[in-house]
C-alpha cells in the first residue's frame, strides 16, 4: 500500500481555513487526553486568528454536525470513534475536509494486528507477536514468545489496557484486562532496549525522541501524569542512526497508507536495531506530548505546528481528488 508523495501546501492567511471545528473529547477510554489535546489545539488556532470552535461528540451528536456550518475539521479525537476511521468516514461522506489520514489508513493503523501483518509483509522490522481471543489461548502463545512480554488490546492507544507480563502468574489478568477493550489481545515480545518515537509531518520525519521512564514501561501514567519521565531529542547516537529511524518511520507510515501527520513508535533491541511498534494517526498534543517536542526541536512552535496540521486538510482533499481522476481515466 503506497501513498502519493506529500508536499506541504502553505496556507498564507487564517481566512482561507474558513470556519474550523476542533473535534475533541468523545466517549472513548482516551476522552480526558483528547480534551487536553483539543483544548490546546483550539487555543493555538485562535491565537493565529483562525475561526475555530470546539465540538465534543459526547455533548453534541454528530448527527447535527452536517448543518453546523463548518468548512473543515481538526481531528483531536483519540481512540475509537476518532482515530479508527469512523469520524473520517463521516466527514468524507459529508464532503468536509479533515486533518491527517483517511478512512482506510486510520482503521488499519488503529488495528495493531493488521498493522504488524503489513509491516512483516513489507520487511519493516517489528517485534514478534501472537493474537489471542481468550485467556485460555495465552499460555501456548506465551511459551512460544517467552517472558517477559507485553499484553495489550488489539485496537487501543495511549497504552490503555497494556501490561508488562513477567511470568505465567501474571498472564491471565493481563490478557483479561486487554480483552476488556475488544475481542482480541496482542501478546508481543518485550524488547529490552531504548524506546524512541519519530513524528511525521507532511511527508517529512521530525527529530527522534528517546523516552526514559523509571516505570516498567512507557505506560499511561508515564505519558500523561508523571513528571519523572525524561525525553532526549534527538534520541539517537548520531546522524546515521537518525537517518535510519527516519527512513523506517516514513516506510511504516507509507505502508499503512497514512498521510498528513502522525507518529511512529519504536523499540531498539539489544543489537540496536529499530523495531516498529505502531503508527499513531492522531497523536497527543498535550503538555507531555511528543510531536510538539520534536517540532520545537525542528524550529516549529506549537501554534505553527497546529496551523501546519490544519493545512493537511487541504492536502488530503487534493490527494483524493487526484486519485479519483486517475481511477476514472480523466
């Protein structure tokens, strides 16, 4: 699956964006993070003179959105409903441009199992894994993978429902927790090494970030609550390693058909080899978030970052129009 090459479309004035909805909150397990993201984005857009307004689907049904008079949408809705292609499909049906990846890419990126299958098919390195539908299936899978391992829902973000499993005694509870969020749980080899992330913005990789946490792994608390988590940017040892991470991040992003902006998460094995964990199509934009950190290192402040991401709503529309012309032979 290969996306069309992206180029940044520069939007010179706020008025060209029209009336913008920042869709935030929602009803998923990531509601609170989404509210933080959306609030920060809304303030940034307004500070640049953009006519931006919040829309929380948990408070105002999307059935009313079609007649609300918005010209485009900044998607700040994390998790199910906002990051899995559902909102993207609705907006596409309504003909309202939106930020980030399209319907299919959003759905595939949210599905960790499908993502890993595509990574393997494209020779993009990723940790070994198994898929289980019940706690009873887990022991055999764990025996093959070995301990420690990571158990997580197949379709969640922000490390929701994720557990590091050190041994057989912890396995059942970890799988049961993961299965609270869906019909399948992903068991993944726990890679002992550095955790890094690479943000992608309009076809370009931003500087990598290495994450250092005193917790067992970079879980929900480490991401959004802890002041003890440290970030090193760039996160690699030199330009060659930085280029390697950037190349793999762009390849993973492209393989899933993603566009606009996002973030690719990695673990480095003992041999230093980058292994892709997942692609996030609507990363967090809170005070603890990684994409703003990488952008700042690249000379892009938060307000400009939000402006550029809003600009991807123009790019997504133009790419779809070009693809439609090609398909119709016009």
